[in-house]
C-alpha cells in the first residue's frame, strides 16, 4: 500500500474539479490511483476538526446505515399498510426538486444492496440498519445516528446551488403505519445536528457541491455534516452511477472493517483501484466522483 498522500485545499471553481481523475505529473495514471487523496474545505478546517475531535468522547456504536427510503405511494412496500393520505412536499423540497429537474423521486434501485453489503462487512451486532420506513427524517433528528462512529446515508440528495439553504437529503415520505411524514432533511437542520462521527458517507449525487462561500469553501451537504461534528465526510462531485456506487461502497467498507483495517483515505483509494480494474467501470466517471473531505489520518 502506498504511503503517499495528497492533501488538497481547493478554492473557487477548483471545488468542482475531479482531482482524482487528473493525470499525475509526467504520467497517464490518474492521481487517485497513485496516492491517497483528501480535500479540506478551508485552510483552517483541519485544526478545528482536530481540536474538536480531541475534546469529545467517541460514540459507543460502530455503524449506522440509513438507506432505501420510501418516496411515493406507488412503492410496493406500502402494499402491506393502509395509506392514511398522500405525501405532501414542503415548499423547500418542491423548490429544490424543481432546481434539479426532478418532478418525481424514483426508488434508488441499488441502495438496499449497498446497505446490505456494508452491514455484511461490519462486525456482527455492531450496526444499526434504518431501511425503508425507518430511513426517516425523524430518525435523524431524534438522534438515531449520533451514537455511531461511522454513518452511511444512501438516498436522493437535492442540491440547490443558488439557494443552498433549500438543499437537503430526501428520506421516507411515510411512516410504518402509512401516514405521510415530512421526508426532507434540510441543510440548516443538518448544521444543527450533534454527530461526533469519525466518518459520514453521503453516497447520493453531488453531495460535495454547493454555493461558493468564499474563504470557507462551499456551503454544501458535506460541509454541513463536518460542522455537525463529523471528522470526515465522503461525498460526490456529480450524478453518480447507482450500481457502480454500490460496488464501490462495498469495497470501501471491506477495507475499513476487514482484516486490513485501512484508514478511510486508504480504503477509498483501494476501492477506486479495484473498481477501475473492472473493464465496464474503467472510466473515471464510475469511481473518481467520490472525494474524502476533512481529517486525513
């Protein structure tokens, strides 16, 4: 395993550059395949992250996975409950869905497989699965994630780059009794969470992007989770492929929890190497979109 690590503090439009896919100097090999890579939202962020991490008690649980929510009344999982009404979309959700051109939110087909493979890599009995109805906004705001070192969220995310306060994560629109609930976890609510996690993974689309906030970087979902207490966030630069992402995440967590016990930066690089070695996923589109932000150790 390489001992090289590249720490990048991007500015302005450089936040949108997929550094992982750029060729290394004097080589045709993409940067991410030659060394570990970590991005920082600003030059002062690392010191703040380390000071906060040193002052807190570590969470007692290992892993929480929140995935595959129920977005609409046609979801077959609703057939076993009596619907108590149709889902309502808040003005913030409507505005952000319109901004990204999504009139409806389809089920993310590989997110449940992604969750199952991640859980399979974790030690037995040291994880919490919040799938389907349980993948709810109330679960997040009620603290179900705050007791875990690693938090994985696999769902639709809506980026509103003009009005970032209307960005957020879309979770289940129904509870397990068939009652409609507010599914939209907005950016300001994430900023207000207490999540002393070592790592938050946001495997949805464009979770690393947002509105440029000058010297403090982008106002993005990943930035919000760092502010909420996470030491690191793994997020995406573009609309990622669902199946390739599920495979990448399975390999990433295998590196974290398997016999090698890799750091997040090393586990990401190893997963990218393995995905890039597969002919159908050789293109950087399938593996270079995920970036690790925050603490590099």
